[in-house]
């Protein structure tokens, strides 16, 4: 059968039969673009046997065999009702005598026309010759056929009615499609709109949305004399959880915190997540005292919150900074955010788990906070040799003999103070300066190594970025050649998380550097815990068990079990273990018991500039 309306725009009426009409005189064949004639469902509503017979015969000869005859209005309505499935009628056209018993044909016509389910069905009214021409059309009919009915006239009218039906169906389905499309677009737009203003992970407002709200708060302060408070919250222990338990646990923590804050803040303010572990609350129409009270309640909430994973329970804690937007001082939305951020930073540096109100006296803290301020300092340090290395001894167990040192970088401050790498390594990594630092460290560490007795070796930390740099192996080769230092005296340390993130590249680089005799240590081992599966494929010689498992080893049976099992796994894989952060003798004794090969930590020796007497 020809499918209904494949090319809907043009209705082709031609004489090519789509099926085989019964033999005998044929009035006209149905149009090709319609469904087959035998699929068309027509109702004849009439109580005139002669008319019915004539119409049936003429229609059947043209292939319209799917006919229903209703001899009164009740029967016709019953058929029409039955024809409905999901609000769509399968009747394609109605031929109706206006004199149909019990209900006037016009009334039926009007009723059909007014009904949503039926009004697309074309109705051909069959009327006596003297009937007024406009009545059927007023009632909603599509055509009128005057008696006596003649087949030659009937079939073209039926075909025209069916064409009309086809057009109506088509329009309806187009409208439906458009409505669906429009609805989908609206949903998409709403979703986009939502995403523009919301944080994907937690569903809270995002930084952009907060900034918009801040702009309004600034305007309100100016024109309506209102005071608003911006609370800047930074989680105290997020990094530990994220680094130790992995990103999935980190995400779970962020969502848990968001939900807790959401419940507490409620409708009193705008709660936003503005960066990885930083949230903000903007409260309008509030006094400073109330803002402090609110901040304290949020701090307490987080102080009582413990985040549990399978192996551990973490106390999270939050540091909160407060900045006010008030009518007496004209500041921008950006200023408010910077001030609250800065106040939060002060809360952090003064011991965390605190609330701090912004004060201009805090401005000396600003440089520490902003990467932009660190970049010129790092560049300056690289250019003017304002870096130095300190060395921390590592002893062999159980002999307690110093076998090697770990080289750790420091920046030399304006007052000759040594600045910890925690302040500038993350900035350097973000701002693309880490590569130069890695090269500086390699160069200087090998220079130091040349001056040390040959039985001592050095551990050198490399950032994960170093392993993406194909220029590094030739550079190290050249440095070893010019200094005459044996590559076997160098162990490069790479953190476990960095190694796993760039697994294949890191492995290739390790393989290349191994040909120079260099060895490798997986730093902060255990922090990611995905490590056991990677370990087998990773050509490293040492595992440096993360300090987090060691500091509390004496008191924590879970840590004891973990350290023991890490040592066993390492031994099975033929790798040696180093314990970091050994801070007392009890820990050292336990580590010896477990068969850990090396120990490093403040108890063994703090990092310090190397004097020749050390060697
Ligand atoms: P890391 O390689 O795990 O270094 C160990 C860190 O723990 C050092 O901090 C060290 O001073 C500290 N530490 C040692 N023993 C103890 C102890 O008993 N207790 C405690 N609480 N801490 C101890 P540092 O020197 O501040 O280095 C921090 C991190 O910065 C290093 O962690 C390393 O990831 C990175 N880093 C240090 N020097 C370099 C370097 O030259 N290049 C690169 N790319 N990264 C470096
Ligand atoms: Mg290290
Ligand atoms: Mg470490």
C-alpha cells in the first residue's frame, strides 16, 4: 500500500490505481499519495436504502471498501465514539443525509465540528435538491451533494474530502511536531539558563550568579540604604580528603557540605559554590552582629560534621570570612568578593575553623593569597637565584645509617627567610612555571651531588608536568655527562596521583631515565589507593608511604594495618619502602617491626641546608 502522505505538500490526484478495484464501471481512482482506498474508513449516515446502495456500489467500485453504514444519529455517534483511540479518530470522511432520523444532520455536523477529536473529519452533506446551499457550510460541513446522488459526482467529492482530511491531519501533525520541538527547546533553554547560574555538582548558585546578586546588593546599599553581608567559606580539610580518598569521595563531600549548608541557610540568603571547596552566602538587610552570628552557626555546623569513607572518618571544619556591603562605603561587587575571600584567608592562617571579619589591617595577607602576586616572585627567584635546596636525611632500617637525602626546594624571601614550596609550587603548576622550577632543581641537585661522597645519593622531586616534557631526559643525560655524576645516585620522586593521572606518558619517561641508571620512588604512596592495581605495571623502586599514615601510627590501629599491608605488597612486588613523617622513636620502632626499609621525618632529621660535615 502507498503510505499515507509521504510527500505531504502536494496532493496528487491521478488515475493510477493503487489497488485493484473490482471490475465494472470505475468512476475515478483515489489519489496516489493517500493511503490505499481500502484503508480509507468512511461512514455513510443515512436511512435511505436506495441512496445507501448506490453510494456503497459507487464507492466500492472505486476501491473504498472500508465502509460503515449508520442508519440513525445514535448509531452514527456510537461508531464515531468507537473510532477514537488516544484522541485520534480513524474515520476519514462522513457522508451524511441531513434527514437522518432522531437528530438533524446539521446538528450532528455542528457537534462534530465543535468536538476536538472529530472536527478534522470532512463531512459531505447529502441534501434534497431544494436545500439552501449555505446551511451545511454554516454547520461546519465541507461539501454538499444534492440528490439524486450520482456516482460520477460522488467519487470526486469523496476524493476531495479525503484530500482535505489529509491536509488537516498533516497540519495537525506539523503543529504537534512544532509544539514538541518548542517544548523541547524551552526545556533546553531552561536547562541552559539553569546551568548559567548554577553549579553542576551541587546545584547551588555558581560564582556568576553570586556576582549578579552582589551587583544588586551594591545597588541596594547605594539607593536603598541597605546593608548586606557576604560570607566566604573555605573547607579546612577538603584537600586531604580529595588527595587521600580520590575525586569521587571529594565530590561526595562537596555535595554533602552543600546540602548541610542549604538546609541551614534556607531562604535567608543566596548560597553559592564559587570554586572547588569554597562556598559563599550573601545575606541582604542584615547587621554585622547578625552576620557574625550566622557565620558562627555555619562554622559550628561544619565543626560537628564528620565525613566518613570505608576506611576513615574526617573532621572537615570551615574557615569563614565576612565582608559587609553598606551604604557608607562605596565598593564594587568584585571588591566585596575579594574582601570576604581575604578575610577567609586570614581566618585560615590564624588557625582555621574560625570566623574573621574583613579589616583593612589584613591587607598584608593579600600577596600570599593571590597567584598573580606570586608569578613575578617566582620569575624573579628563577632569574636571580632566589631558590635554594634543603636536604632531609633518610635512614636505612634497622641500621639507622643515612643512605641518602631528599632535596626540597625553598624560596629565599626578602628577609632571607625560607619560604615553603606549598606557597609557590601550586601557583607555579597553575601558571606554567613549574617546568623551569623542575629544571632548576635538577641542575642544582646534580651540582650538589657532585660534591657529596659517592656512597650518598639524592632524591629529587619532580612535578607531574616534568614527565610530559620530552626535553628532560636529554637534559639530564647531558648534566650527568658534564658533571661525571653516576645516574645510579639519583632517585626521582613522583607523586602517586600525578603518576596515575598521566600513566602511560609517565611510564615511558621512567623507562627512558632508567637507562641512565636513575631510580624512581612513588611519593605519598597510599594517598590515592587506586595504586595497588597500577603498581604492578609501574617501574618504580621505592614506595614512600604517605605521611598521613605515619604521623599517628602508634595510636591508630587502622593505620597500622594499612602500613603493614602496604609493606607486604611492596615486598611481594620487589620494591623497597620508605616511611615519611617519622616524628618519634615509637613510630620508628613499629616501622622496624613491620619491615619498612627506610625512615624519614623530623625525628630522624629536619630538612636543612647541607653542610659538608653532614656527609
Ligand atoms: P614531599 O616530597 O612529600 O616532601 C615531604 C614534605 O614533608 C616536606 O615538606 C618535608 O619538609 C615535610 N616533612 C618531612 N618530615 C616531616 C615530618 O616528620 N613531619 C611533617 N609534618 N612534615 C615533614 P616541604 O619541603 O614543604 O615540601 C612539600 C612538598 O612540596 C613536597 O612533598 C613535594 O611534593 C613538594 N616539593 C618540595 N620540593 C620540591 C622540588 O624541589 N620540586 C618539586 N617539583 N616539588 C617539591
Ligand atoms: Mg618527596
Ligand atoms: Mg611525600
